[in-house]
C-alpha cells in the first residue's frame, strides 16, 4: 500500500505531519504531487478547537481544501495530456484509517480527474485562494443584482476581502468594516471603517441595500443592522453555531436574510479566469509563507497572528 505525508489533527489543538495510507489510484483518478497548500483559518480554527459539527469532526482528521500541485500519474480512464499540468484541488478522500475533512493537506493526492482545475494563466501560489474566491463569488451571486447598490461587507478576512473586490467589479458602491485595522490596509473598497473602538452606526448614516456578513460573528452583524435600507438583503457568508439576530431592525427594513454555502458548479473556473485576466487581484492577500516542516508554527501564525491574512505553505518536491 502506498503512503504519503499529511497534516493530521489528531486531537484538540494537536497537529503534526504523519504518514498515512493512500487508497489505490482508481482508473478515473489522477495523482497530484502537492506544491502548495494553505490553512483556511475559519474552518481549521474550529477543527483545532473540536467545534466542527459531525461528520467533519472525527479525530484524526486531514484538513484542507486549498491545494495546488502537479499531476504526476493518471489512471487508465483519464484523458491524455493531463500529466504535468499544474492544478487546483479542493480536497480529497483518498486515505485509509483517517478522516478526510477535507483531505487536501497531503504530499500526494488521488482524485477524480474531473475535479481538478487547471491553473491556466495564473501564478500557482495564487491558486490556493480559488476556494475562498469561489465562496465569496457565490455569496455575491446570492445577493443578486449589485450595480449601483450600496453594499457593506462585514469582516475583512480573505473571504470578506474577495467579496468586496468582486462586488466592486459588479458596479456596487462598497463599504467594508473590520475591528482589525491591519486588515483594512489590504482592503479594496469605496470606504473602509475601523470599528475597533467606534461602532459603524456612529461613523456613518449611510443606509445599505445589501449587507454581506463575512466575519462569522453574529455580534458584528447585530452592530450594523441599524444601517439597513428599506427592502434590503443580508447574506450570511460566514459559519455560525446559531443565528441570533434581533427581529425589530429586520422588520422595520423588511429585510431578507439569505444563506450562502460554499460555491456553485463553475465558480472555481470563473474565479480562475478573473484572476488570470487581472481583474481580480489576489496576490496581496498572501501575507505570510511557511514550510510544511514546521507545521505547528504555521498553524500558530495562521490562527493567531493578527497580521496574517493568508499563509502559503510550501511542500518539498520529494
């Protein structure tokens, strides 16, 4: 049986590189040698804390859905011409004896060839952001027509940053808020609000047609509800244990509350093409780099360093 090195979260706040068993390469699968992965702070913080709901939380787990690698082998039913291509992989389930949640943080992956996204025309390192870009794009799609609308994005982590940039491309007047002023230095928006001390309601009277909540905090959303315009839309783009929103501001604005899951079919390719065209700039979001050889330090930075938006992990070639 073939083995590979992988990032394994074996218990609460316990992460290490371990050897794991790979399932055999199926006829429809390709083998991908990993070049880069990244730590999705929102998801993996919950995994490390033991707070991810079933079935994703079954220790030991291999996290990760932000893998870039090179196709190094192919099954008998895979079309010709894929070997050697650099691709994005949104997770894998090719392991024995360990839970793949989502399984992308390993040196070698076996995956259905129809699930890889060739990184035509973009820097391989930028490919690790495709999942979050597609998540942000899906949330913006759920919000509806944006041209000429006043839109507020709560939270300027990577998803919030990307949602704001995509909304600008679609003609919205975009404001962003965050309590971390360092994140606001990377923001692309019409207006930026630092709410670390003074709440948004005391900084502007602007009514917003659309609020995209990308911080994962119900408290952050509640603090902005006073700025809902009539017949406005709220899109929940974070992850929440439960929804706690006071009813009166929604009632007065006759607001709709919508949820957005990860991404829809085709969103990964749409985002790749936006990045390749230069319309969507993602390189500035990669603020830190780390080596897979010191995985504990990488997780400490990605989850706890306020200066870190996105950490790029490099994997050895052999």
